[in-house]
């Protein structure tokens, strides 16, 4: 018998005498007992905000990213312990892969993004510098800093591991502690993974806590720096988000809820094309993986009216190959999570049947007797415009309905009838159909997944939220957003507009901005190690004259004999040039020649340049010189880091002629 514990204020707390029995959806026998314990929620919030938050915020983004990576690797090593109990949730090993490996990979990707896309500091710079004044003495920059409260994660039953890790990774990377409340039916699997995280010793005290069972008065204890991230049904979301304390304190409330996701077969697709098979395979897989208990599963299959018979037949044939049985064995589909979930699915399927004809049901399958087993149920609706239930009722199981459409605009309208979904997919080999659907439909769906014969080999699947891309949707889907790389981290941070002078912005962001103090070190900055280089450290080079011979030589040497460099008369006729001018790339090369240090030293490589702009033409006889300033440092490994330099080229008359950001890899130590 499993006895998942809560973890509050640094203590494990066992289920109480009045704990809830959890029954196996496969055998009906009791497998676990959960909850009922008397948790002190006020103390939990205090432990998170007084202990966990400060420890996390003391770390930089990179330190937290390294912690997450180490945690993901630790879980990876022990994941078989999770697979050993995964089947008790009714899920097959393949289903468990999406949950367990999917969760670990998500944490790994978010950690990688933290290392690559966030600074090794405490302030995240959001977007570009805004020029708020003519002379550049007063500027604006959006920044983001971690909220100083706690994130409460309330999760659905269907992804006990992924559901926890996909929220924890961005929260901890942001620097915010979390209290996790998994759905009770599958909480034993969440607890097993949570326990490993505590046993890893990688997280600071108070960074994570776990509630098994009810949340008591927790939401009444939250304040303006706290966040609730909810996943589950629309009814529960509505009840929780309207809690007066949540409303009074403007507690950030993110909601991921029901979704009537659609998949559209493009009007160009016929049964003899590869897209048709792709569409059928995808629909069958989305209906049966996790027994259809996926928030992203396809509930509505929208097809050209000319193809409805072919789709119904091919999909039925494919679905009939689904073997249903003990998820610990080799059946393709396991059971629903519980007997009550089965009742709910059958009730909802009956409502869909009121407006649709059932194409495939239990008669085609060998369905075991266990309390959670159901067969895939495929419906076909003749009047998709008049029907309501099919667009409104989410049967959270292997249930889907085929709907016919007349033209692409009609298909998009039907997809949008879900009133806001997590994902809609389109299978087409015609980019113009893709464009029409995107324009008509993107506003109604959090994600559009468009595939054809060329992309299907590498495509990641209609139902898979990716850590790199946003997950969430408008309206019915909850109006929330998660993941999406660094975007998902920002949900746990406050965006603040900073307005001030260049030195102020440099001090706050840790990045040099144009106009801020420039210092000249004792030696050329290219002779200094990553550790030694100071932000704002600058060299001003000697000037170099650009001659007509240089321009001629460069033109013939490179083959760039564009008339503006070669033909005085033609160049003068061009509105941008006074006559023959130097190549921009010649100026870049001269700039490098002016600031580079020839001898081996800490600079290991020039890895690129960003935001290059040529601002004024340079004519033969003009002189240019360069200001090179250390702008931003990002440690990449223990032995080297990236230094971004602001490079500005000036004309001898004082005007700026070009600017760019130069990237170099620099050794950490000598
Ligand atoms: P649910 O019944 O709404 O439960 C969701 C979570 O809320 C569970 O942890 C549940 O805990 C908790 N909860 C319920 N009442 C609560 C209360 N009064 N106070 C605090 N917490 C409370 O949903 P579910 O049946 O677990 O999940 C199925 C639904 O989730 C489906 O509709 C599905 O579409 C949706 N879903 C959406 C996404 C998404 O990303 N959009 C992902 C997965 C699932 P207990 O278990 O202890 O009641």
C-alpha cells in the first residue's frame, strides 16, 4: 500500500487516519491512501517566502539553471523507480514516457535556456533599450526580477510527473519557491518524483513543498507577490480564481483547463496522398495515447465533406488495431485513471451521441472488465453548424467526433467553435491553405501545428507541448500561458520599466549602455581574462585613413565591385552616397585591424556579431577610429565565457559611421 506524504516546512507528513483510499483503475483494489493530514498552510507560505525565496534569489539565473540541470540528471538516473509505479495510474509505459521522460526533458531544456538566454546575474533584461530623450541622457529599459512570494501549483491527474516538472522548472529558474498540489488520484507518482528531488539535496530548504490532499485555507493566505498556476477543469478553475482573497490581492492566476482541440484535414488532401495517412495516424494516436486523457488530445476531426466517408473508414480500421489491457503489460491502451473518470467519460460521450452517429464503439474491441477500461469511441456529426455538444463538451477519454466542412473558411470557423483551445492541427501540403487557416484561426488557439509529407518525419506531434513553445490557450482553455522558453520564466517575475540615465541602467542591468561611463584599463582589454574584464572597459584606437587604393584593392580582392564603390558618376546618382564610398565590410575589417591584439592571449575566438548598422558613408580620404567597450559578460563553461563588446566607428569629423556588437569567447583564467 502506497502512503504518499506531504512535505511541509521541511518535514514529511504521513496520511492521517481519515485519509482517502485510492483504488486501482485496473483491478479496483486499494493501492494507496492519501491526504487527510492537518497541514499548517500559513506556516508553509512563511517557510517558502522567508526561507526558500531568499535562498533562491541569492543565486544567479545561471546558478539556478545549473541546479535544475543537476536535478534533471538525478531524476534521469532514478526514473525506472517512477516507471515501476506508473502503471498504477492506468498508463502504459509509452504513456509514462510522455509524463516521466517528458517532464525530465522539459526541465533539462528550461535549464539550458536559462544558461544560454539569461544572464549570470539577478536581473533579466527584457527587450531593447528605449531612447526616451534626444541627447541620450535619459533612457528606458524593461527588466524582470523574481516575485518575492510563493508559487502555488495545482495540477491535474493526467500528468503527475510532467505536470509538476514543467511548472517547477520555470518557477525555480525565476527564483521563486513553490508549493505543489497534485491531483489526489495520481499523487503517489508525483510524490515519488518529489521525494527524489528532496533526496537529491540539490534544492535549498523551502524551495519546494508538497500538499497531498486538500489545500485548506491556502488560497486565503496568498498575497500580492504570489502566483497560482492551476491545471484542471474549467469548473474548478472558476471556483478558485474567484476566491475573494485572490481577487483582492490581484494574485496572479494562470489557468490551463478544458479544451476542445481540433484537427483539420486540408482541402488539398485525398486518400492517395501521404498527408491522408499522416492525418489518420495522428488522429488515432491522439485518441488512444493516455487513453485520450490529454488536455491536447484531438476531440474534433474536421474534414472536407467529400472525404468524410474515407476518413471514417480509415480511422475506424486503424483504431481497431488498438489492444486494450493491463497497462503493465504490452497492451497499446491502458485504462482511464479511475472508475469515476470512466463514468464521466461515458456520460459525456452519451451527450455527444445525441447529435452524432457512433461510428465505432465497444463492439470492435476486447475491453477488459476493470473499473477504468473503456474502448475508443468515434462519432460522426452530420450537422456541425447546428450541433452544440460536440463543440462544448470535453469527454476526457478516447472520444472524438468527425465533422464535415465545405471550404477552408468553414473549417476554420468550426475549429474556432471550441471557444478557445490549446492546440489545433492542420494537415496540408498547400502553404496557402495553411496561411488562410492561420489568419482565420490563430486567435482562437494557443498553438497551431501544421504538418505535411516534408515535415512529418521530424514533427513533434499534435499533442506534445514543447518547453520551447507556449502552452495554453484563450477562452475555454483557461486564458493562461506556460512554457515558451524564457517567456514561461517571466510568469513568475515582475516586469518593471526602469527609467534613468545610462549609468543607472548599466548599474541595474549589469550591461553597458551607450552614454554610460567608459573606463580605460592598464592594458588592452583583449589581454585581460574573462574574470578581469570590467563592464564599461574601453579602448579608443588610433585613426586610419581609407584611401581610394584601399577601396579598389578590396573590391578586386573580394569581387565586390558594386558601382557605389567603383563608379563616381553612378554613385553620385544614388540618393545615399556623395560619390564613391568605402565598402561597409572594408570598414569592419579595418576596425578589426585597429583593435585586435595579434599575440596569443585570453581571447580565444570571435564568434559573431549582432545588430550591425552602417550609419554614414565613408569617402576616400576620410579617417575612421574605433571605440571598443565591454558591454556584457556571460560565463559559458568553467574555462571560458562570452564577452559582448560594443564597437562604434567614428569619422574624423566626429560623426558615428557604424556600430555593432562583437562577440568573443574569452578564457576565464590565464
Ligand atoms: P479537476 O478536478 O479540476 O482537478 C484539478 C486540480 O484541482 C486537482 O489537483 C484537484 O485536486 C484540485 N482541486 C479540486 N478542487 C479544489 C479545491 N476546491 N481547492 C483546491 N484544489 C482543488 O481536474 P482533473 O479532473 O484533475 O483534470 C482533468 C481536467 O484537466 C480536464 O478537463 C483537462 O482538460 C484538464 N487539463 C488541462 C490541462 C491543460 O494544460 N490545459 C492539462 C491537463 C488537464 P484533487 O484531485 O485533490 O481534487
